[in-house]
C-alpha cells in the first residue's frame, strides 16, 4: 500500500478505524438486542441480565487503563490489530455457549479486549490530524459506535429470525477478522510534519505524575458520572422497547436504530461546531467545554420517559438523549487531546474509559434492582441529572496540563 500519500493514507486509516468501531459496537450490542431471547435461553431474569452486562463492563473497566498504557507503549497500529483479532474470537465463541457461565465468560473476554480500540483510535486521530480538524476527524472515527448500534438491531434481529441467535454472534466475528487483515496491510505511523511534530514530540508525564494532575481526576469524575446514560442506551433501551413499550424483536430491528442514528448526527454536528469555534479563534479547550455545556441542557428530557409510554415517544426522547451522550463522549476525547501531551493521551483516555465503565457497572446494578422492584421511573429521574452534574466537574477541574520542567520527549512514560 505504498502508493498512498500521507494525506490520502490518513483518511483511509480513518475509514478503517471507523469500521473497527462499527464491528466492536455490533459485538457488544448483540446481547441487548437479544435480551428477551437470552433470558429465555439461559433461564435468567432482569437481575441475571444485569449480571451478564456487568461481567462485560467490569472486565471492560479493569482492562481500559491497561489498554491505554499499551497504546502509549507499543503504538496504535499493533494494539488495534491485536484488538480486532481478539474481540472477534471472543464474539464468535459466544455462539457455542450452552450455559450462563459460559456466556458470561465470553462476554468477559470481550470486555477485556474491546478497550484496546478506543485509546488507539484517539492516538491515531491526535498524531494524524491537526487541532483544527481533530474534533471532526474524531467524531467521524467514533461515529462507528453508533453506526454499529444502528446496524446491530436489524442485523441481529434478521440473523436470529432467519437462522438462530447463535448466528448473530458468528457473523460479526467473521467481519472483524476480515477487517484485521486490511488493518495489517494499510496502517502506518505518520511521517514527521510541521502540523503534528511539535505535539507528538512534546514530553509527557510519567505514569505517577498523571495522577497528581487535577485534570485527570476531573476527567475521571466526568466519565464516572456521565457514561452510565450511554451504557443504558446500549444495554437496556432495546430490551425496554420490547418489555415496556410492547415492540416485538422484528419491530426493534425496524425502529430500534433511530436513537443511535440521531446520536451520530448530534455527535458529528456538535464536533463540527466545536472545530468551527476553534477556527474563529476560541481556545480549543474552551470550545470543547462550551459545546459540552450546551448539550447538557438536553438531559432533563429523560425524566419524561415513563410518563410518555408510547414507543414513538420513547424513541424520540432517547434520540435527544443519545445525541447528548455522544456529544459528550466524542468531544471529551478531544478535551483529553487538548489538555494533555500527546504522549499521555492513550493512558489518560484508557484510565477515563475504565472509570466510566465502573460508573456504568454501578448504575447497571441499580437499574436491574430498580426495574425489578420499583419500575423505571426512578432510573430515568436519576439519569436526568447526571450530565448537568458532569458539566460542573468539567468546568471546575479540567485545564491544560504540562509536565514539570526537565522531562525529555524520549523519557519512558511508564
């Protein structure tokens, strides 16, 4: 693939990262689309389903910080390749499970390996794209997550109806293995260029030094508080539409993708708006913060969900909520790129992702208990306040961070 110029290669790489994220989100969405089917197959209730989700999320949370360190240590190209192969095998393995324990093990393995993708993705965007394009490039890249969620509902429903639920795990795994081959052939680190060299070569914090920065703790708190809403959209919304709103599996396949498409449009639009502010002279970090603050005003609409039970109303509400969630996730990744040296981006985003998954795991347990005991109203009321609270943390704790004088770009990060 040497015929690709650096400018063309970066966009081809962006497409490959987009597709990798699509596949990873299809893999994780399978159980949410098949919630009633798997509850019957493995004889579990909502608490059992919450446990299945939490096995994935716990492993995801524990693995994410390690994934970030691996990206900073060994590079995005190698780690993305390992991730693609690993999570594809884990996904396919779930098709052959016969007990709840076996299924939980496969979901745990998926949770261990999938975090490799996102610190790698953020580092790729940071080293291949200048600041004025970074939020847009990042949003296009990670929009694969919601496209994956859009594709997952009809794809999983169709495979299950036409064949069986086992095939819903096999096909995405095969797609991931094929994508790994293309990644191996095409990915290269970028050549030196004036637009990115100064950032990439800048010295970074040592691992221990990162934990002494106020901004790291701010990013951790923001993700711990806000991530649970997006995890609810991923893991509970398709089942809610079937069990509370009365849609069939086929109808979820037909309409369940709508909030995720809205999420993509909202995330890309807000990222373009953020980059436009930068081009107009607004400080890059401040432009991301302003974008996030504005989107947080959407959050309270979530509390209306139990009072508007029609499926169309639920889909409309969560179209706004999902757009807000991805505005936060995508622009928060760029906040990290603006606030920390490039040498630390993988580590910071990895630690933050683990913290967000930990918050989601705590929230999942609450959701499982609340749904079984009180119904959904308390769940939606709590979600209405999470992003506004995260906005307060973002504005009071996150700032531009620089390592102490004397660090060399060649000093080890670990």
